[in-house]
């Protein structure tokens, strides 16, 4: 894996998202997966994978607290591309224990409880989804936040022992929207209402023009680092 990353790190930087996904997935056709949050960037990547019949399995994490509009996007994707996106859910016993101990909206009480909730609803299901895989594609873009500004196109994810690839990392938001509109890609209606980064309903709000796209997530917490634990931020 390390040799593959070293070989392709520089040449993938100037490639299109399609070329990036093709190059990597062709090397690992049975072990490549894409985690889709059903957000705007991820819809673009799903469109590229499904339209070009690339050997990448698409899955999503259902936390149990999504917006209704997110589920609508899921259905529209399945209908448009005649596919079935695989869904992973949290462990029921873990959710019951957390809620019965702390309350249904305990994530508002402290950063620690919020991160614990994210861990149960997102991180643990992700670990199951990535088990035994060699490549993980994501929709991360450098423009999304300061913490993601130095994200490479391809890297080694030590936590999951696999190659992590970000095909849209160099794209601007206008390029994302252009692809969506030109290809009639299904997208979440909340994006039209100021919701840029869409996660769980209780933890997501619309943002004002000029705000960092991640400020709409866990807005009640202080500090600039706003992540759920799925991705380790990069520092320049």
C-alpha cells in the first residue's frame, strides 16, 4: 500500500476525479469502497462511480437522526442509477445504553458526550464497513475548512490500515455544483436553504454567506475543530 501511495501521490494531484477513481480502483477492484454521506460532494462521486460502472462499493452510515430530506436523496439515488446503496447502522444496544444513561439529546451537554454519540452512531459502523478493505474513497475537499486545507489526494490511513483517497480534494464548490447541474445528479434540498455540510438533524444548521462550511456542524461548541471522528484533520 505504501509503495502504491508513493508511486501515485504526485501524478494523481493533477488528475480529474474520474481518473483518480479509475486509477486506484483498477488496482484494487474488489477492495475499494466509498463512504457517502449523501451530501453534495458525495453525490458527485457516486455519480462518477455509478455512471462509469467503476468497481467501487458505495455505502452510507444511517445514524438514526438524519433529516427526512437525506432519506429522500438516498431513495432518488437508488432509483436513478438502479442500484442499492449499502447501509450500516449503529449497534442498538450501544444507542440504548447511551440514551438511557445520558438522555436523547445529550450531545448538547458537553463535547465529550457529543463525541461519544458520534463514535457510536458513525465511527463504530464505519469500522465495520471498512473492515478488510484496502481503499476508502471520501468526498473531502480542501476548501471545506482550514483543517482540511492540506489534505493530499491519496494517503495512508493508519487507523484503518488502508489507502484513503479524496478525488474531489482540489475542487472548488462551484465545480461541484456545475457537475451536479450538468448531470442532473440528485441532491439534498437543504443545500438550497443554506445547509452546506449536512449531518444529523439536531447537529446541523444553515450557515450565513461567507461562513466556513463546517460552522453549521455542532455550532454550540467552542473552538475551530469541528469533526465527528471519521476523518483526522490535516495540519499544514
